[in-house]
C-alpha cells in the first residue's frame, strides 16, 4: 500500500513543497546508495529514543487533567503497539501485529525497494499518537510543550547526514502509522474515556455484599470509575473470551471463608510495621499523584531495557507487550468487578467487625474483586519474564523522591530479584493497605498470568 496519497502528504516543517519537489527530482543514485550503506544496520541502534518517549509518555499520563488507571492502560497499549510497528521493518525476523490483534488489519507497509530511517518513524509515530490520546485540553501547557520539544529534538538529532527525502519518507510513515492505529482505537469502547469517568445514570445493584462508594478515598465519587470498561475490545483475541474468576460466597458467619478474608485484612491493619506501610505506599500508584499502576509497569519495562542494553527493536517489542498486557488486564478485571460489584473491606469490617475502623490506605472509587493492581502486575511479570528471564534483578525507581499522602516520608527505591517478586509484592501491598482481601489478589494474579501468556503467544517472530 502506498503512503504517498493526496490525503496524506506530511512534510517536515522546514521544507516547502516546492523545495521537496526539487529534491525529489534532483537526488542522485549515489546519494541513495550512501543512505543505504549508512542505514543498513539500523536494528543495532540503541533503545535511547524509545526510552525517551516512554519516559515522556509517563510524564504526560501523570500530568493529564483526568488520569485514571483504566484509560492510562489503554493509552500504553496503543503507544507500545505504535512503537513496535514503527521499527519492525528494520528487523527481518519480526512479524507485524497486523491481522493478529482484535480487528487490526490496517497497518501500512513500506514502499518496496525504498529507504527509510526507522528511528525517525518511531519519533513521529510516538509524538502523533501521544497527542491523539492526550489532546491539548487534557494537558497543562508545560507538559504539552514537552511533546513538541522532544519530537523536534530527536528529529534534529536523527536527521543528521540524511538526505531530505529519506527524512520526509520516514517521518511520513510514522505519522501515517499512528493515524491508522488511532482510527482503529476509536471503536474499542474506550475512546475519549477521560471524558466519561463516572456515569451519573449508573444503576447500583442492591444487596449486602455490594460495593459502597467511599466517603473518604483517592477520588471521592458516588459512582464507580468506568463501569463500562469491561465491555471494551481487548488487544489479543484470546483475552476477549476469558472466563470470569469465581468468588467466595458472601457470609457474615464468623466461621465462614468470607468472614475470614475480611477479618484477616482488619487484623493485619492493626499491626502494620513501618516496612509494610512503605510497601503499601510504594504500590499505591494513586492516579492523582503518580503514573498509575499500568504506568508503574511500563516504567519497569524501561528499567529492564536500560539494564540489558536492549536494541531499539527489543525495546519497542517490550513496550508493546507490556502495554497491551496491562490494557487487556484492566479490561478483564473491570468485567469481573461489574459482574460481582463486590464490596471492599472498609464497608464489610465496619458493618460486621468494627464500626470505627478505617483502613490504612485511601481506597479507589470502584468495586474490589478482583484486584486491578494484581491482575496487571501479573500480566507485566509474565511478559517481562518471557523477555528477560526468571532471575532478572533490578532496582525499581518509579517513585524515588516522591511524597505520597498519607505516607509520612519521601519514597526511595525498592530492589527485586525478579519481575514476579515485584508483582507478588504489588498484590500483597493492597492487602496491607486494607484495600483488598487476599482473594482479590490471588484471583487477579491468576488471571493476569493468563492474559500475559496470551500476549506472549502472539506471533512476534517469523
């Protein structure tokens, strides 16, 4: 499919159309040969620009006017996919996600026997997609300007010693790719989700086991966040048909499994150590203060990429896997949340154990079962373990130097021996915070593992 159409001719800002036509007609064969020699080993390039865009993506998520874990997970899925598709043509062993993902069949292909510099395509694709997902209305000017600045900076850096036609062609490919993927994103159910966080017309189920909106929490709302999110299209087809996890039946009997689950949260919250409070704070990932849980996972991908000195292609694939895994994790998690509409420990404990109890960490505005943190963390651990191995130790710096209310000190770093160790601590942190029962966490980890495996099982290699 040709990219050069009347509807889509994108030129660098410093070229006029007249100049472009002149250059198109005046390029010499030896110029093209020079570019070929210069660009034939692109796939060995470092992951530097991929990492820079991932870092800025997280800054945008944190700075967005209406950040949420649901919408940010979706954004990371599309950012990662766009990054991957923008560079796979520099590696003949890699396969496109075209016709592999749920309804995706519009990925553009390069013109045959034509030279591209794929890092410029990555740069253009990330800038374009990030602006689509987070338009100016959602960003303060200081954050919006960073997107434009990074795009121009990388364009200048990576355009050195390249002929203008190669620059233009590469930039055009990245922008066209982002256009196509964004068009596909508009029909997934989550388009412009930042405009519809809470539905005032939502009808609550009635019963003893159902979620009650918190009077004090991360975000106070009388309605659940993104109650429709479980109906959204998943990236992987296999993740669209997963069975909903089973739940322990409601009971107030002191000897019942249900009572024990909630009493365990209550009893643990009375004896939290300082270290356990720090664990709870580290993984809280409050979207009003941080990148949100999926952003935390995306940053762990960055840490792994940088430590392993991954190539640009390896980095892009890693971001695609993590982004799509956490996106599908939140869709499936929210599907179960709405089916069960299960209460959090706060309401059950106050009704049946201690009416004055307040959990350690402020709770989010949506039902409990299963845990979103646990589901997405397991999906992350599954794909990153597949990419980097079982015993990949790392230092998590996601919240270094951050002060998170109500934790009473600045956070430092945490060290893990594997991605699974971090995922399990993430899940356990919700129990420590008084936000979830262990049932919520265990079922979330189990389902997140399957979701991550389905992402790994896509055909990434030829």
